[in-house]
DNA sequence: TAGATTGTTAATCGATTAACAATC
DNA sequence: TAGATTGTTAATCGATTAACAATC
C-alpha cells in the first residue's frame, strides 16, 4: 500500500472526474482532452492534469485520455471497482433521506444497514426503507462481523462522538459526518464533515 | 459596503464560531479564550484569532472574548441578526428532508417557500410540509416579489442550471447547491456546492 | 507589577496556475 | 513533419501556523 501522498482535495476531485467520465462513457465518447474533462468537472485543465499526475500517467500526448481507461483507473484508485458496503447511523429526517438517495449507489456504494436509538425508527422494516434498520446497540458488532469500512453519521450533535467512537473501535476507516459535532478520531480515520447549517450560515454573508 | 476581502474559508469558520458561541451563551459562560473557543470549533487558536482579525477587534488581551459581544458581532457580519428568508427548489427525497430540518432555523434562516416541477409534490400543502410548495414556474416572480436573496437547490442534475439561471435573474445572491450539477453563475453570485456523492466517493480511497 | 491572552507580523506550508519541453 | 495535448517543472498565490510584541 503506497496510496499515502495524495492531497485530500485531489482525491475529492478524482471522484468528480470519475462521475464526468461515466457521463462521457454513456454518451459513447471514446476520448476526452484535459480541456473537455476539466470543464465538465468545473476545474481548470492544469488542475486536472496535476491531479492525475499524483496517481499515474493515463493520457496520450496530442490525443487526450481514453474515457474507458481513465474511468477504470480512477475507479481502482478510489476503490469503487466493487460495490462498497456502508452503514448509516441515525434515521431521522436527514438520515432517512440519505437512505432513499440513489446517488450513493450510482457512485459504487451500498448502504447495507441503518441504525437508530429510537425504537420508533428501529421498527421500520426492510420494506419501508429498503434496508434493515437496527438498534444502535448492535452497531459495533454488526460493523465487525460484516467488515464494514465506511459509515455515514446523521445523528444529533449530542450523540455524534459516541457513535464515532463505536465505529472506530469496530474498525471503520472513513466517516461521512452530517452531525454538527466536531468528531475526535485517530489520524488513521478519515472524516468528511458536511455541516449543513454552517454551509447555509456562511452564505448569508455573501447574500448581502 | 466594504465586506469584500474576507476569505471564503474564514467566513465559513465564522459561522462555526457563531454556533459554538451560542452554546457557550446557553451555558451562561460570559467569557471565552481563543483556546477554548477554537477547541470547541475544532480549529487551532491562532486560526481563530486570524479569522477574527479579518473582521475586527473583539477581545481583551489577558482576558479573552465576551461571549455575548462576539456572538452579536459575528451575527451582524454574517447578516444573521434578522431571520433570513430562503427558498428551496426541489422537493424530492433530499429537498423534503431539508424542509423538515430544524438546523437552518436555529442558525437564523427560514425557508419561506418551496418549489417543484412535479405536480405531485406541488400538491403538498403548508400543513404537510410546514411551508407552501409551489410550482417551479412561479419561482422567478416569487423571488422578485419577496426580495429573496438566498436559495437552496435540491433538484436533479439536469434541472440545476436552469433553476440557477432563474434564481440569478430574479436577484438571488447566494445559492446552496445540492445538485451534482456544476452551476455557471456570475461572479457576483456565491455558490456553496454540497456534492453528496462526491463526498462519499472520495472517502472510499481512505477506507482502504 | 506579574500573568495571561490578544492582535499582528513573519515563516511555513500546500495548493493552484502558468509555462513549456516531451512526445504522440 | 506539423499540430495538438500531455506530463512536469517553476512561479504564484493563498492559507495556516508559529512567534512575539502589545496590552489588559
């Protein structure tokens, strides 16, 4: 394993490129230039080339990139070649919406189980939500048994850290955190924090 | 207006500080040091002080910051002193969840109306969702008439740009975009892009 | 005055952009 | 060969961190 030295932002953008390439592929485009791919992803061409340089050489000078080859390469790097199992913790408003959200699956992820502390939410069955919803007490064991490496947290702030600790203890390596809580985890665990209130809050400044 | 020169990331963090200050205020803490406030927001003290330096001087050397004074100052800067009206476009899975999400209101924002292209969603009434859901055809006029300056987009990718154009034409100055679409807008309009699929997608890399 | 903590300047770090040589 | 476009190096830019003088 020598996948150490790629900047976080580059990894994020690789995921953008991947999605754009999928679209080109569906449109049966065989080859794209850095110009075309970059513009479809909303970045500048040198940015794209720099990002790709971090992970290898995929293009042909004078020609561009093979859509197929590049897409496969990025899939491999991001670990999307096989469907990745993910658990979701917190089936409130947002959690339930994420459960129904199709975008994750299209990207190569599958929420295989959800967890909640509220018996009312736990009662929801596979039929209702599309996945089993279990009590949060079972979270740690489930993660260990199924070897789950990724989790989505959509619980209230007060529960965030506890859930994160449980996940980390059980072996999860990456967390997408929608709770407002600032999570303390070991450096080996990666966290993407999506703070909805802060996203909107900071926009007020620009709206005048 | 000379609110030009504050870095985007600083504005974002101001919003974090604001929320932490609210908590300190509720706990009846009068004064915090940059050390305390920074740690509660998940940043380092010099970062906090640098951020604040962009917008003014609020602390007392040797003592720290008055929770009340600093909270009020940041509220003013972010424009949160009065409840900000926001429109939401797209009442699918995610849009509906955002509509019910309480975090925005707590932050000083109120979704005053929602819009959708699907007559099924449009039928939803104030009672069901808490806010009126109108047909997207009425979006531009509504925004103009109510002087709305902020919008949340939660429509499918194919509709993103069209909705953005409508909003910008109607005078919106800041958009929180949850659609995967890369939106082209004038420089005067600020966009925060929350790309759920890409957030999760990039995490795959770190999960091993 | 002594201790503490801010505000600010300087140093570091990393990321973006520009430019161009390599090469298909 | 000539035109095009990559991969890469160098220059720029901005943001973070460290350090410390100002000052309560």
